[in-house]
C-alpha cells in the first residue's frame, strides 16, 4: 500500500458508491449491489499492497427486511474482514490521515479476491460472502472507500450467485476526523459515530444498524456486562439501572440466557423511557451509548 498513486475523479467514485448504498432502501437486490461493479471500472491504477488482513466483530439490529422470518428488531451478529493485500486497483492516496481526501481501493473479478467480506448471522440464518466465485467473472467486485472527512464504506458482490453485502460507518460530528485509521480501516463506534450494513441474497434484502464494532475476537458478554455496569453507575436513575445490570450479571453467570435477555429488555426500557417523577430522559449521548451496549450484549448471547 505504500506505492499508491493519486488519480483525478475521486469525488465521482465516492458519489457513485454513496448513491448505490442509499439506493438499497427501495431497489431490487442484485440490481443495487451490482452498481458497485461500474465503480470498480474506474479504479485503474495498479498498486503494490503490503497490509495485514484485519477482522472486526460486530452486532446490530435489523432496520428493514424483505424476509418475514428476519423482521425489524431482530438482533444481528457477524464479522467484517478487510484484506487490502487482495487489492489490484486504487484511486486517491492511501494510507494517510482521514483528512487527505477521498480514496477508493478495490479488487476486480479477474481473479476474484475481495478486499472486503462479511458474515452476518440473523437467527438461524447466516450470510457469508462468496469467495469461490468463478475466477474469471468480471462482474465480481469488492471496494472500500473513504470520503476524506466523514464516511467509510465497503461492499462486495458476486452477481452470478445473486448475493452481496455492504457496510458504512459515519462520523456525525463535523469537528472530528473521519471514522477510519491511517491504514484505511474502520475505527470503533462512539456516540457521534453511527454504522449501518446489509446484505442481498436472492430475493432477500436486509439492512441493520450497527450497535458495536470491535477488533475480533469480540469481548465476552461477562466483560460487556461489567462495562455496562460501570457506565450506568452514578447516572440519573442510576440506582435502578445498577440493580438491573447486576441482576443480568447474576442470571448470565447462572447460564440462564432467557432470564438474562428479559432483564436486558428492562434495561433498554429504563434507558429509553422517561422518569415518572420529572419526565426527563437520560441525556444524550449517554442514552445512545447505554442503548447500544445493552443491545450488543443481547445480540451476543442470542436474545430474540
């Protein structure tokens, strides 16, 4: 990755990728995913890569789905893998600080070796990026992009198998740098960073909001419960939340997953609800942080 070459037209590539991501809200599955193929055609500068493969563990909550068996509100777990050694095309300058401007890095389908791949588990179903696509299929594609100030996006698609997936993380605070490192890899969520993902598989198109993103392996539920307890201690209505989280710890230690899930649901109600005495909610951004943490624990232990 040290011998990258800057090329004009980066903003057009990033805009096209953004359009493709936004289009998934209402378009057919593979027609949307395959729009990334046209973007990759613009990545015309070969690069010499020297980057290690990085895998992240994530959790999420389904926000839209064409599959009634995987409805809105269902918990999601999975992994994202970034393999920049597989890249054969780049546009812009990478690596470098998130302030250097727009960039895109990708791999084409000849042969296909994705720079981004994902696994997504929703209930009993698991989506897994296809790494055995026909090696000479030029329609296969994988691309990761940064817009230079607020957004990192990634996707992969194998149209021959009618499948593909995508991931986006956005920094909503304009005073902060983009949500990726100097090596072009995503950074963890914060209260001001939001993440979204999804996959297309045949007629199924599913989107989710990300609630946690960490380097793999993921923290244990025991560790996550301890962090949640620390974060609820001393906050408004903290006594009730402390009692609930301690109760969840006891139930999880006893291997009673249904009871733990029931208590975590109460934690979420308490965080998102209003105080009966003064009507005040837990202030932002703490409410966002606590909600995501409780949802992440619920996802990892298999709550439904």
